[in-house]
């Protein structure tokens, strides 16, 4: 694998059957593969695009984006959004919603489009 040309290696690592955990494991094996999976490179950008295609419109192609960090931030925002939404029924079962009822959403510390995207994913899940 490490003897392959860089372009071919990138194509393999961008394959949609590999997940983020797979890319993380591959990048831990040796320097050559770690460099192929650099945080601001094509591999993590493709991971981000495959997982959350609607979010790419928020990024410019000229920006020096660390796609690995964006992937981690979006994943973390998704987990937090799921936790918050799961707590809604027990917190807002009554007709009265407290004024500070949504304060945990306002203090998430992530871009609002990450939270909005996760809410859309939750709404579009089968069985909901």
C-alpha cells in the first residue's frame, strides 16, 4: 500500500466504503499513510463530504480548512444535538416551556449550521 503513487493512494482512501475510523486507523500505521491522511487534505475533505454533503456550501475552496477538525466538530455537535433532542420530551411534556428551556442549544459552542444539519438528519430518519 505504501509503495503506491500518492494519487492512487488518495483515491483508495477516499473510497466511500471506508469510514472515518478506518482512515484514523490507517493514518496511525506509518508516516507515509499519515501524510496521505493529513488533516487539511483531500481524504478528510472527502470523508466530510460523504458524511454531510449539504454542509460543503459553507466552505470556500480557497480556505485552508482542517477537514479533520471540522469532521470532529460536526460529529461532536451531532452527538450533543441528539442528546438535547432526546431530553426534550421529558423537559417539555407540559404545555409550559420555561424561558431558559433552549439555553443548552444556544451554548453549544459549534457553528449553528452543524446543529441545524443534525436536526434535519433526525427529522428525516426512518421511524421518527
